[in-house]
């Protein structure tokens, strides 16, 4: 059974999942970016293709949207979901911290197609909207990353169904980059997900030993009932 890892807006492939890639598991697939922008609808299909049947799906940040869409379309093929700080703001509309975040970020995305807004200016606006310091990227990395950010759909505009964790076992991992991801996690927990917070992990809880262990522990709870059922039928 395969496990497919969907990158976020930044690093992809093995680079996006260094702790997991170090396990060298042949059944773990780390998707590479094919296009400049992340497109959740298209990427959900890529996840399902990569599964080659039924398997586990892991998504980080914006990649969590594609992971959720894959489970939404084919819950029969997604054995479990692990969402690392997912940008699933659509399922948490109405939460005060989410609405405040959208109000701050909507003007940023509104100028995404404005050629008078330079990559550096857009980067600074994006960071300010997130309440984070501007990253210290090289000019080349800035141009590539900002171009990708400008081409993506605002995460709150990706139409997600509520209640996916009731149909597909779901774990949400959060760090402590901003409170918006904890708010999303709280809503998903209300819908049936489990939540593990990793203090000090920032926006990448999957890069920590605690995050990796939480994944393994979660998968073990998925596998045990399945094995018990098999043994009962023997």
C-alpha cells in the first residue's frame, strides 16, 4: 500500500519531506512539482494516480488542500489522511482568527496579477499579511517562489466539503507558526480528526522527531483494526 506525500507552496519531492525521505521506504512516494503553481484540483488527481489503488495521503500546508480534495473525490481509495498545518480555511470560515487572516490576505492576492507590483513588494505584502517577517531569499529564489505564489488560488476559495474526517481517518499536525492552523485543526477535530501539536516546530511539524513519531503512531492505529479483521476471517 502506497503513501503519497503532497508538497506545499515551497520545497517539493524529497526536499519537501527530509525526515520521511530518510526512511528510504519504496512504498512512500514524494511528488515533484510539474508546474510552476500549485493547483489543488489538478494535484488531487495526481495524488490519486500516484496511489495506484488504495493508500495513505499526506499533505503539507497548501498541499493539504489537494490531499483533502483527493479524499473528497475518492474516499474509497484514501485509507487515511495526515495534514501538516493545512491551509484548509474554507472548512473554518466564521472562525474569528480565520476571517481576520482572510481580510489581511485578500488584498495581497488582489494584486497578484498587477505587473507594477514587483516580486520583492509582493513578498513583503504576503509576509505582512501572514504576520511574519519577510524571508531572506536570493533574487532567483524570490522570483521563482513569488511567481508560484501569485499563480495559486487563494486557499479559502478552494471548495472543500465538511466532514471528510468522518469518512477518512485523519490526523492533523500543527506547529506554532501562526494560530490560524490551530484554528483549522480545531474545526477538523470537531469533524472527527485527531490533532497532535508539536511546540517549536513552526510551520513544518513533519520535520521533527515528534511529528514523524505521530505519523507512525497514527498509521499503526489504522493498520491494527485492518489486521484484526483479516485474522478474524482466517
